[in-house]
């Protein structure tokens, strides 16, 4: 069974990976990512 807790834990994992990879990108690339995320909300 796939629970809300499991989904939330996976989401946190992905968020952490995204945060780590973003730290290695240039500021221009991260600005593009910020724009994309802002549109989704």
C-alpha cells in the first residue's frame, strides 16, 4: 500500500536532491528553475 507518509517522504527526498543539484548550477540556470517552479504554483 502506498501511503501519504510514503509519498511525503519521497517528495522530501526529491526536494533535497533538487536543492543539492541547484547549489552546483550557475545563477542563470537556477533563475530559470525558479521561474519554472513559480509558474506551476
